[in-house]
């Protein structure tokens, strides 16, 4: 049996693995807690192994062995005290080595500790051989060399991690995913859960797929299929948002697509403006503004659209107002002219139209005041006002038949109000008769007076009799029934 293996089996310290050899699958499958208990058991047994097992490797030679049959090299004579000290030193060195090795195994040093890990294993194997040959000084040197290798390994752990992390990042920048994965795994073997290495490993594992997407995007871009290129670059950027080439390519192609869409939208907008299709122009300009909100051309076109819409609005209001004036709907025309002035206070047609509509609306309102109640003009003052209104209105234009009709009707009412109507009054020749605002008629049996249309009050009085009062209305163009005024009720 190999001396190193024999020592490992007899002493109880863990079996050494050659450099690059895979550990026992059963050991690899052990949980973290099992490893901790294993390490504690190993460390606790190290002292016993060195004290009780290791001396068994060294047996005193028989008292009488012929020199010719001895195969072990003869060492120079060493005093027993020095030999014991050397043996003790070798045992102490081996114990320190085994303790450090157990600790480093928990840190997975076999996965990241080469060449020191393998060098230490070989030195211990050599030390075991020398110890078995009772060459304690040389065994002590071998064990000490193995211990120093592991100490160097432990002290350089942080530097190894930094070097592997830097190498992984550089490999990732070169798109060397194989080297990047290898180095990031090494970092994670040294320090499980290392944030940068975890992220780097994920990025490195996705890099082949990402590079294929970049190739697809470049091919599509070369074929001027910008939409397909954008989709490929976008997928690449989603795989690794930190991959600068994908972000740059996506931005470049997106800008090209934006420029193309912007030019198309502006072309449609300007064409629609030229042909007066303002709704279509507004829709296209909204698209262009969404793509490039700060573009000067968009602002200029939007201003043109505002002016075109204002002009179209004014033209529409002007047409509507003209239609209302032709129908002599002056109230509606007024409202339309006011709307036009709200759109553009400098609109001349609206200012002039508003003034004319206000005059006409006021004239029709005054005419309607008399025409709605013709009896208003039977009194002297209203009659005079109606006559003044007719004089100021003059003749109606031929384009305003409604006004002409109202003026004619009012003129007829005024003429009728000025025309006297015969009224017959009957009495008893004993009653004095007076008509208010007309005059005293005295006593009579039958009398006819001419009165203008209106409402009158006749009062009769006679000594010894109660006065009588008769109110009657004279209507134009109609025969008036006789009015009977006589006092017949004694007091």
C-alpha cells in the first residue's frame, strides 16, 4: 500500500486527492452542516491520530539484523534526545497541516487552490514516507513545506478572488464566454454568493445567445430591414442590459426608424394642410410631435395648422351668419358674429356684421312691441313714437321682406289710429254727457261724434239721479254699436 494512503487511513486525516482529481461524489453531496461536523470530528481526531497512529508507522528494528539484509538507508547517528525532538516537531507540523487542510476543504480549496493545493499534498505524501523511514528531520521539513503551501494558499485567497474576478470581467468584455464562465465559477468557489461573480456568470452564460442576436440584427440592418434589426437588438439588450454594443445598436436603429416615421408623418401633415384636410393634418402632426417633440418643423407646421383652423372656423361662421341674415334671424346672426370675434377680434366681416345685426335686431324688437299689441298706439304718445319709428326706419331693403312686412303693418296701424270712426250716443235729453279727453256734449237724445280708435269713458249726470259711467272701445275699420248714456236711478 502507498505510504501516503496508508498514513491517511491509519492517522484519520482526510485522504489527499491528486491535483485536478474530482472529490468523492458522496462527499460532494454532503450538506453544509455535515461538512462542519466532519471538520470538527477530523480536528478532534488529529491529536489522537498523531499520538497513537503515527508512531505505529515507525517500528524499532530487531535487535540483531544482519547489515546486508537492511534496505532502509542508514542515517547518521543522532542523539536520542534530538531524534525525539525531531519526531515531535514533525508530528506537530503534520497536525497543523491537517487542521489547516480541514479548514480549507470547507472553503472548497481543492477547486481553486492549485498549484499550492497539489504541491502540499505531494509534500505530505513524501513526509509520510520519510517518517516511516524514521527520517524525522526530513519528514518535519516535508510537513512544514506542505503547511507553508497551505498557509500561502489561505493568505492569498483574497488576491486569487480579485484576480479571477478581474479575469472574468475582461473575458466578458472580449466576449470570451468560456473563459468568463471559468473565472466567475472560480470566484464563486472561493466565495459562494459573491454578487459581482454571480451577475457576471449569468451574463457570461447568456453571451453566446446574445452574440447570435447581434449577428441577426447586423444582417437585418445590412438588408435595410430596420424593424427586424430593432427587434433583434432589443432582445439582446433585454438579455444583458449592461452590454454596451447592444444598447448602442438598438439606439442607432431606433433613431433611424424614428427619423423615417417622422419624415413620413410630416409629409402627410404638409400634404393635408395644402389640401385643406385639417383633421388629417392634425393627426399626422400629432404623430410627428410624438416622435420629435422639439423639432422646429413640427412647431412651424402646428402654427400653420392653428392659422388654417382659425381661417376655416371664421369662414364657417361667416357662412352661417350670412345664412341667418338672409333669413333675417338677427338674434342668431348676432351670436355667430360674436363667436367669430372671439376667434379673431380683427375679423372685419364680424365687426361690420355685428353692428348691422344689432341695429336690425333692435328695430325688429321695437316693431314687434307695437305689432304684438296694436292697441298701444291708440294713445297719443305711443302713436307719436310709432310714427317716429317709421320715419327713422325708412324703406326696407328688398332683401329684407320680413322687415318690409312689419313696417307696412305698423304703417297701417298708425293710419288706422289716425282715422276717425263715427260713434253714436243715445241719451234722454235730460242727462248731461261728457266724454273724457274729448269734451262736454251736453243734453241730447241722439248724437254722433267722430273718434279715433281707442278706449273712451262717457259720464252722464242729472240732478237728483245717480251718475252713470260708460266705457267703450273704438276699433278701426269696424262699425261701433251705439252707446247709451242716461241717468235713471234717483238718489
